[in-house]
């Protein structure tokens, strides 16, 4: 499970933001698709991220980029289970997250050593997921999504994006607890880029503190996403993912200031360095 941090008011320390390193064992993820889709390459990259300071490794076997086509649970398991098994053999301590919305994938991943389920559907796509999480007593990241990866970017609209995401998360938290999931195991994610325009994403970032009002630790994933490419380029001609590092770092520094608990990132070393500086600034006497 994810160990939650708490403020130490006596020493006037802020909560130390944790870094979740992204490990996509897919051929088609938007940034690193195909780089780590062999077990030995995936394990090497996981070890590198741990060495660079990752607190959690998030392993995903199905791309959830816009327009992505779903794959079968069997294919997803073939991709992720060997990686989880091997990583757990060589590192007994690192928390492993399984990035899936399929209960049978989650269950077998947990049996292999995963302790977190990162469900981009917010427990919507598989009615058996809450039972698996409850029975196994693991942590869950409940994320907001509007639609599905295949259609989420087709003209997403909101009257008040933050208000509507908060209402969704409240309902999903209630659903989770009614189905046996311990409140202490719940984390929330506003779902940057999952059924949102550039302006929606900016509004979410601007109002991140409002998600803390729900009383659960907040996870944020902005790493190299397309809205950063549009900001640094144009809406019509965004710069490519390979050139979005600096923009990603800017969002993460902002997120730390807003009190976000976990950052989901591709670039562990660079994010860790940026967070070290911002932590020192905030904690300086």
C-alpha cells in the first residue's frame, strides 16, 4: 500500500511529495511506447527510476492515451505480470502500482506483489474491481475520466470543471466505501488530460487546492501531456512529447506548492531535483 505522509507541525515541515515513476510496458503509449515492452528492458528502467529516487513504480500494460483501443485482459497480463514478478524478486520494498481498470489483471498483479491499483476509470469500467481491492486490502487511486480513452477527447464540455470532477470523485469514493474499500486506502486523481481541453487542465491546476478539501491524498499526472505541448507550441501545432520536460517540471513545482501528495512522472531524476529545491525554499527559515 501507499504510506501516507502527515504534517509535522512541531518541526514546521511540509508533507514530502512522493514520486511515482511511470513504467509503460506497451507498444503504443504516447511518449514511451515500445521503449520498455520487453521484461528485461522494463526491469532495467524500473531499477534506474528507483536509483533516481522514485518512491513508487506504476506499471501499465494498456495505453490509455486519447483514441487508444482496448486490449484483452490476457494480453495485458502477458505484458505486466512478468515485470511485476521480476521486480518484486529483486526489490522487496518498492511499492508497485498496477495501472489497470480490469479486476482480473489487478487481482493477479496484486498476487505477484503489487500493492496499489491505479484505476483510470474511477472504478467505473469493471464492477468487480471494488471487491478485489477490498478483499486484498490494497490502496486504490480513483481517477476522474469523462468517457473512455477512445472517445474522451471528442469535445469534452463542463459548466465548472473542478466542481464537476469533485462531485464525481465524491460519488466514486462513496461507491468504493459502500463496497468495502477502506477509506484509508483511497487516493484521488483529477485526471489531467482524460476528457479535458487545455483550458480545463489549466483550471484544474489553478484550483488544485480545492481537491484537498475532499480529505484524501491527491495524485497528479501531467508528465509530457499534450496540453503542455499546446502551451509551448500552439493548439494546432503542439511541440512533441520529447520537448515537454521543462513544461512538465513547471506543473510539478506548482503542484507541490498546492499540496499534491504524489506526482506521476516519466522523468524521475529531473523531477526529484526540482522538488528538492522547492522543498528547501518552502522549508527555509
